């Protein structure tokens, strides 16, 4: 992850709310390719030490607060084993 000291802060950063996402992993569908872990721009995921039913290491969420719901993990997964939802939508859907 790049050094945050060298990132410029947008002028309207106090007005704009950054989206928050929640990542869901379908562990038994995963084949452990690691694309989602490697290409996550915020470092939300790591490969777990546990095995799924197929004998692969699925990813696990280690930094859920960093997810901005960019959907890159969902788009890059060849097995459709991971997806993210906007945190605000989840709250609205709750009974």
C-alpha cells in the first residue's frame, strides 16, 4: 500500500462521504487463486490458513473498515466466489 504521507487531500474531503462496503466470501466456491487478495487496492483480504471443501485456501477479510465497495474483487474472481455490498444498502435492507 502506498505511503499515505504522499497522497494529496482533496479540497472537499470533509464534505464527501467515502463509501463503505462489506465483503462476502463463498468459501466452498473458491479455488484459492488469490486474485482478489493480490489486486485489492485497499488490502482488505488475505488468504486464510484454513481449507475449504475443495482443499483450497479461501480469502478472509482482515481489514473490513478499509473496504470502499469498489467491486474489484467481485469482477476479478473467476469462480464468482466473492462479492461486496454497500454498507448503507445492507442497513436499509435489514428488517
